């Protein structure tokens, strides 16, 4: 199917290759066997979308190994394995350009989400479908609250359209709101967040509306955290939105941490008496006067050292870096984590494990469409808050088979970590941020996602971004995407170590970000197997912009429209391989291949 932009729909199921043999080779550690396995596994033909099992199967054909950039190389059935992938399999947790994201997503990227027993149906609390006049939001929220009081469970919504005149709140862990499918159950939202909560200004000043990047008409956040945020907004005391409260002081130290290297799974602490397996903690790293933490996030070396950080006040307000992680094991003073360290741990950054606001965990939204009343898109940064689904201060939560339509902003991750958005779609009149990922969101997975072409022309003065990441967010993945508009919106604020892989994009959006938010990219950004249907380079081919990063398997593109210059001087130590190809790189999907390692 071809649209007016010349975009031809590509079935994502046809684009996923196998990496099972790569995993086997990496485990054995045998260099020769590994290289052979890489070549064989990544020459496999396309296989069905991942279901319940890790990996895929299929007949294996022979494939070549690329020695470097292969500009203009035509697609071949066997594909080509870039040199950087072979390097990565030898040192997956410490590779200088490609981050390890194999455990990103809810429950470390699990193929299946937990199934909580059904505890109630919204009709039991007074919801009525299809009459067009009954406000069903109170009934839905009563049903969700009942599930929370019961200790968790699933709240079902039958097929039909249910009007909601208020937002839907999931504030208790292990509560799932489940419709009959995104094509069968619709919540029709009539009001926006400005009407429901109030005007939300920016803590950085100006007349901007923070509903341009925060909050949702379906809002998953711990109840106490949501209450404190709403109280601050109504008091016009514009809050921080993350894991340590409105003023970032709602934490206490559990223990200090001894020096360790990025990629380590185990750290040594001063006192493990307050640490328990399964507990979620924050690793907290503060910067020093020389901004060596920010330099480290940028890959280090002369370029970041020469960068002037002191006037980047918005960026420096994001520090300390706060990384939520579960404790897997405690042995004496040795603590094993659920994921490897995202950065070095150095004494000058005052490393410590701390408490945080109580997290939302084990909750989700499934099988529905959220449709807002259709209104014109607002001018840039003045959104009223017809927003979709947002996860905030959430860990191991998910959204599955959900469509949002006619929204200002689609799906949001705000100080959310280890969450999965799967089979999601942004549709309708066009949106500011179809997806946003900010305020220190880490280790999330957005897969099988679609940004549809807008149904009406964009009003003057509006802005389209795309798949956004900013605010020191790290180790997030966007995988198997179908973007019929938008761009890869690195929105300043030094996001680092993020992956975009196996995505088809009509690249017509623009990135944003205030100059005081600092660099567009930190280190270890990777774009892998990206199909740009309109040939625009901006934010797709990043070897000239992102330090210590990789662009692998991108078709030939040229610069036009918004054109950026690198933030850092000198050699960026960025890699470019298999440039000028289309769907040649093996493995086709970097996240899937890493997961199978």
C-alpha cells in the first residue's frame, strides 16, 4: 500500500532475523566458532514476530561479512554482518559505541506480560456503553480502585464506546485495565488536562504548557506521587516529576557504593544491611564541579572536555543521574543487580544506593483505543493536554494493543523505567509528541509501534517531533516501528546509550530542545537497520553528530530541512557501516539479537 508521500507499507514480521546461534557462540567464548555462528545466524531468512519463545527458527543460508561501510550495496538474500556486531559479541557490556540493551523492557524484556485474575468489570460499577451521554470515568476509576484495594487484579472493559469526562488513573500496583481489543473497545475523552487539573506552567519559566510533555488521560503513576504532582500543579509550584519527589529531596541513603566499571553486574557497598533481593533502589550519581559525569556520559576525551557546560542550566538541573534497578542478590557486601551498570561508578560522583517514592509495578493497560474529541492541534508548546497514555514513576509496567487518536501527545514515559509499550499506534489529526521519553527514563522498550499519517493538514505554528528522548534518559529501545511521519527526536538534555532499530520512517519531523539543555546526543547511540523512505538524513545518519555512536544499515540519505552541527569538537569516534543499503544488515534487529545473547 502506497500513500501520498510514496511510503510503501512494509510488514514488520518480514523484517526480523534470527540471532539464536549468535547467543550460543557468545556463551562459549570461542572466537572462531562465534564468527561462524554470527555469519550463519544472521543470514537466516525473515521469521514470524516473536511470540512466547526467545529467538526464531528457519532455514539458514550463507551470508557475507562486511569489512566496513558498504555504500550503495544492494540487498542480498543472505545479508551482511558488520564488523561492529562481531566486536559487540566479544564485549557486549562494554562496547564503546553500541550499548547493551538486551534486558530493556518490562520483566527484562519478557515476551509475555503477567496475567492477573479478573476482579471486576466496569459495568459492575455503573459504566454504560454507546449511549453517548453517560460519563463512564467515575465508574472506571471506581473499578480500578476496587482492584487496588483487593491487592491487584484485572479490570475488564467490554466491546463498545464509553464516554469519559475525566482522566483514568491507575495508582496501585498489579492492576491491569483490559479492553476487548484496540479495534473493539474505545474510551471517548471529551476534556483535556488543563480543564481537568489546571494550567501547568514550566519550571524553567516562560508561557509554555507542561501538558506539552507531561500527563495523560490514562495516567499510570503511584497514587501518592500523582496526588503530590496534582497538588503542586494546582498550587502553581511547578514540580520536578521524577523518582525523588517534587523538589527532588524525597530520598534517603541506603549505602554508599565502591568504584565499579560500566557493564558490571555486581557492586561492593559499604553496608548491605538495608538491601534485600527483589527490592527496587536508585543508583544516584552526582556530578562534580568539572562536570566529569556529563563528560563520561558523552564518551569522554577532548571534545566533551572542551565543551562549556556551566551555562547549560536546564541540563545541569537533571543531575544527579538516578537509575532505578532491582537487587537480584546480596552476598556479604557484594550486591548483584538486575541489569549491568549503565555508567562507571567513581568516588568523585558520590555514588550511593538510595530510596525513592514508592513505585508503581506490575500494572498495565491493554486492548483499547483512547480517542479524544477532535480539536485542532495547538500551537507549539501550548498544548491543552489531550494526551494519551503516560507511565510515571513506574517499573515493570506495560501498555499492549492500545491506539490513541486525535491526541496532543501520544504515549509518554516520564521517570519510567523497565517498562514496555507493545503494539501501540498514534493516529488521527496529528500530534506534537507521538511518543515521549524524558525526566530520566531508562531501560524501556517500545516495539511494534506505528505513527500513522495525520488525517488533516498541520495548522500553522504547530510542531511534529516523533519518537522523543531527552533528559539524561538512557538504554531505551525503539524496535520494529512504522513511522509514516515524524523523526527520531533527540531533544537535547544529553540522552545517551539509546537504540533505534528495524524502523521504517518517512522523515518529516523536527527535533526540539532548548539550548540550555545542552547536547543532542551523549555516547553509545545506535541506529541499526533504518529505512528512510524520503531520503532525508536529519537525525537518521548520526555519525557526524553523536559521539562514540553507531549508524549501521541505513539507506542513502541527504541533508535537507533542519540541519545540525555536532555539539562536540574533534573526532567523534562514531562508526558508520553498511551505509547506502536497505535491509541488508544482519542481525536485522539489534535489540532482538542482544536479547538472545
